């Protein structure tokens, strides 16, 4: 029963019965702890501190610009306007023109689409080759496993640029498919060694033995049981292969054995750097170089985040 006096009511509410300390008062009701559902939602929509948000945003912007380059190009990137050749950036030509009079702004987005396409195709070729070769080596008898690993180490000992030049010279004139195939066939040995190590650790698992007993083939076991287990371990290397492939395409075009000049890419644009330096046309080499470097840095940052996430997951397990 509450007293009539308001001061007594205040004391009764804010001071527990039997407490003689006049300074003791309740600070307030403690807020309720979040439920498990609220915690899961917070974790789902919260970025880790190391998440490369800026890199993801920049790379997404570059990818979208290259995919929808038809809506961004102000002029035909392959049109040679000799009357407006070697012009610095201006309102009409946002990034200037090259020595052949082509609009660099349009060439950036169109050429980026080809460079990124080569990067993704090369990474896909390298990943498929490495997964099949590494899984086959991991499941093979000891003598065959040793033979396949010696082949892998032999390829790793040869500079990849020399192998690319040899294979490309064998195939003839460089195209998007030939460059993607050649670069991809030189980027798989490192991934294959990781796949082989992972497969050797899980090949004696119960579900793999059960699948073999039931007559499952190599590709069924690889697709259903092996790949989901080692994919997080090689995802970082696959992403870094995209970066390496773009760099290799630019290097080949820079030394004159890449894509022909009529096929625009970031590498073919940089192949004009010698003439650009001689004519003090800084925009011809600086602007494509900035786009190339930013793309490579973004891919590297995302790859490092994937590597750290995979290592953190394995350490937690």
C-alpha cells in the first residue's frame, strides 16, 4: 500500500524497503539483452573492420562501367580522327586523344572490358586445370602422385612469361581466347599443389570412402565431396590469378606480342607509351595506367581479405 505523501511515494519507489542509506537510489531499469535473432541480424548486416569496402566500391564501379560502356562512350573508340590527334583532356575529349586521334575516354571503358574478360577467362582456365590436376594427384597412388608433382615443380621452375611467349608463338596471332588460354595454362601449378594437399587430408574421410564403395566416379567425388572442402582455401589464389592475368596481358601488349593495336585493351593502350613519352603526351600513358593500377590494387585488397577470412575460419575450427 503506497503512502499518501508524494515524498514518501518517491522514497518508496526509489529506495528499497529496509535500506537505511539515504544516498542509495535506483539508476534505472537495465535494458533487456538482444535476442538471438537480433544478434544474427546485426552480424549479417555489419561489415568486419577489415572489410575492403572502398576496394569493392571502386572495383564494382569499374566493372559496371565496362559492362555498360555503350552508355558511357562519348565517341567511337576505334574511330581515328586524325584532325584531333594527340589532344590533351578537354570538354570535348574528357581524357584527351591518342596519337591516332582515338578518344581515350571511350577506349578506357571498352578496353577495360577486354582486359577484365581476359583476366576472368584465364583465372577460370587455371582454376579448372588446377582442381582436376591437384585432385587427381591427391587421390592417385604414391608413384603417380610423385610423378605429377615433379611435373608441377618443373613448370613452376620456368618463368611464366617465357612459357606464355612460347605457347602464343605456337598458336599464332594473339586473340582474346588464345591469350586467355595461354595465360591460364601457366597459372595453375601453385593452386594444384594446394588442392593436392587438401585432398590428401580428406581422401580418407568416411563420406569419400562411402562414395567410392558405392561406385562413384572421380568427377562425382570431386564435385560433391572434395571441391566444397578445399574451395575456401584456393579462392584467394583464384582471385589473385585474375590480377596476374591482367598484368600478363598488359605486359605482352607493352612488349608488342599481345593483342593487335586494332583490338583495344588497357595493355594495347599502354603499348603506345614510348611514343607518348617522346611527344610529352602524359595523358596517353597516365590515365590508362591509373585505371589499371587501381583495378589491380582493388583485386589485391579483396584477395587479401578472402585469405584472412579463410585463415580465421580454419583457426576457429
